[in-house]
C-alpha cells in the first residue's frame, strides 16, 4: 500500500497490479496494515481522524474522530481488530474495538522514544507512563485491556522500553544523560540493572536477539555491550575503532569506475540504453588489505544530538550475526559473528549509510546509502545492485517482504520493488 496526498493505493505485491483505490478526507500522514492484512489504517493527524478500509469489503469503511483531543500517533493491536490512538500532549491512549465498537482508555502515557510495545505473541502490551513526576510502566492484557501489573521504574527520565521476543523480559532504559538499563519480569520484578559507566552520555540504541539470549546495547562511547539472558551480566564489548588492523576481518570497499563502451556500438544519436551507460558510473566492491583507515567524522560539540556513538544495530534472523553502525564513522557498516564474538566483516561505502535491514528468513543484509544502488551482503560475499529507472532515484530506506523474496526501496517521492530470484537446488 502507498499513499499520494489523500489517496490510498493498494497493489498486488507480486505483480504491482492495482487492486483498490481509496479516497480519504484529507492528506494521509501514516498508514499501517493489520496483522492479517485484511484492514488498513490511515491516520490524518491534522484533522485528528483515523480512517480504516477493508480489502475484503471495499464498500465497508470506518472513521474514528478524536475530536478536540487531537491525534499524534495511531497503531494496530496484534489481533488486528483494535486501534490505539494517542491524543495530543499524550493525555491518554484510546483503544477502539472494530468488533464491539467499545472504547477503553489508558491514562498518562509518556512521550518518549518507544513507549508502547507489544509482546511478539500479542498477549500483552507494556506502556511507559509518567505520574506525579515519576516514571512507571503498566502491563495490560490485550484480550480485554485489563491492567495486569503496574510498577515504578528507577529512572530519571525513561527513554524507551522493549520486550524480549519470548515475552518474558522487558528492557527499559534511561535518558541519554544517565547510563541505566533495567530488566523486568512479566510480573514487574526487577531482574537486573546494568550500568557501564556514570558521567558521559549513555544508551543510544538497544536490540534483542531473536532467541532472546542476548541484549545488545549501543552506547555513545562507540561501543556495543552484549548481556546474556542467564545472569544479565556483560559477556563482551564490541569496539568500533577508525583503523581495522585484524587480518581475520574482511574489509569490502566500494569503488566507482567509469563504464567502458565498445566503439562499434557508438551511434548518433545514441540510444537511450547507450546514453544511460555512457553517463552513469558503475560501482563494485574490492577487498582492502589491512590495516585500513576508515573515514572518521569528529562530532560538533556545541550542537544537540551529536553524531556520535552506535545509533543502529540489528541481529540476523538466525541469531548468528549482528550488524552495527557507529555514527562517528557514517560510511562503515560492521558485521559481527555472534558465535565467535568477533568482528567478521566491515563494509566501507562511498556515501553515509542511511538504513539497513536483515532478510527475515536467512542471514542476508540489505543496505542503502541515499544513492540509486542497494547493497547486499551474505556470508558468501557482497554485491552491488543498480536500480534501473529514469531520473535520480535516491534510496533512503528499505523494507524486506516477510518471505525474503522481495523488498521495497523508498526514496523521498517514489518507491520501487526489488524481486530476488531464489536459487534452485
């Protein structure tokens, strides 16, 4: 699904054939599919309205108006039949049921980086709250939206919460001014508290491994610390130095070259294919000899949100690899072997890395850098894919299909779908 101004366009994922076209009341700011792909939500934040459309019954439609309370966020519950709307100034979260048309309220939600998270099985939701100038967390049962647990947190300014994939442990972390990660059980007991240091800037990003065995914590000191699920103690620190010296690390460096054109093919006027090949540069990966010095950017100290520390990290689906990006070295992507707890590969790009995401089915990583190329890494090696098309298509983000057979590539104004062929065994 995609939106253009006030119109919602639904296409077939395999053929891009137009299936449905819906018209909303105003410009669409946000869209989201229900978990079963039967409904799609369109949030019109300026009007404080949410419109819901059905793919099975195009004539059916639903409109939720928050009125004077306004609207700043909207999302589906995991069952795909309830919608959670957050009002302006985070006064409350309203839970609307599409089945019974009933309404439930969750008071005092906290405006933070990640304040509403569901367990992977969809049974529970944790909500970060702020009451009487204190941080707290409430856990609700999604079947009836009844309060299961409510407990205070030992934080100065709670920044976010995240469930482990098995739904047994909830991680909460403090503001970047205070390094503190708290781990709670489902019944609200504090299992452990982790603090790496005291005074400098603290936690910047967090990621659970798919098996829930490891918790990776990216910090402003350019390190990733990994905790284990048995003792919740640190098992290793992963550094991100500007010089790669280990001979066991493979460094793939992106290089550009001008294409060579056969003189016999030259013609005037040139064909469209020949013209595009004449004026476009090609890119490929070379293996660099260690030691390798990476491009290091010194952060500006007198500006907010400094570009420093590990801001992006993600585990592969098979739990074997961890990809990280250190904002001080924006052109490099680090891939760690979790089985050996060693740095395996570094990808050195020509442009700063905008986004990366693992294939949901196998250890294959897709990377984009704001150019018209997408980069793929797997344990077998690296490849650069030039996205065909007219004009300058700058990829700023990407998203894999759940099957791993295709991915959506997004620019500021357009999108395209990249289909990957499966190898026949």
